[in-house]
C-alpha cells in the first residue's frame, strides 16, 4: 500500500478529508480527546494486477505528529462486489462497505470514536465518489510512472 499524498501530493492536499474536533472532556469511561484538526489520510493498494477497490484510512492529527488515532478499511463498491471476491467470508463484505477498524494495523484508545465519526459524518455520497475517483487517479499515476521508468 502507498499513500495517496506521496503519489499525488497536490490533489491529496486539496481533497483530504479533515474534521475539526473541539475535544471531549475526560470522563470515568473515556480519556479526553484533544481539540485538533484530524485528517483521514488515504492509502491504496499499489498492485496493478489487483483490483481490490478499497481504501485504507489512517487518522492523524495536525497537532500530535506521529500518533495514529485509527486505521480504517473501507470499500465504496456494492457489498456484492466484495462478497464475490471473498465467497469464503460473506460477513466481511458487510464490514468493508460500512467501514471497519483494520485488525492488522495500528489503533488507539480513540479508534472507535473515529470509526463512528467516519460512518456517521465523514462518509457521505460525495466522499464515497471522491475515494473512487482517487483510486482511479492513483492507479493511472502508477501506470504513468512505470511507463516512464
Ligand atoms: Zn489490491
């Protein structure tokens, strides 16, 4: 996987999804989430023979470099597309199209907060289409760079 911003930095800068959070107070149940600007950075699969149509999102904060707040996997196609690719795991397709925490990557004590925010606020139809377009542009850029070698 390669970050979208490493391949198409200007577009990524312009079109990354950010959320400004005012911060939450600490409670007995939850630690305090600092007020900050949080970004959902996009990563895509760089295997051109694979057409997985997913994005891997890493949530980071402008004011807290180095910390990963959540790692989220998401697929913008219909559930049937992912079910066909993974017939042995029909339930996984459901998680893919809703967005889910990636079990193989870094999470934090706030992962659930950012997954919830993703599902309820960040993921709307324009964003779904934006990710699909970014995936296409990402692959076109990979092809272009390989041809230039
Ligand atoms: Zn792939």
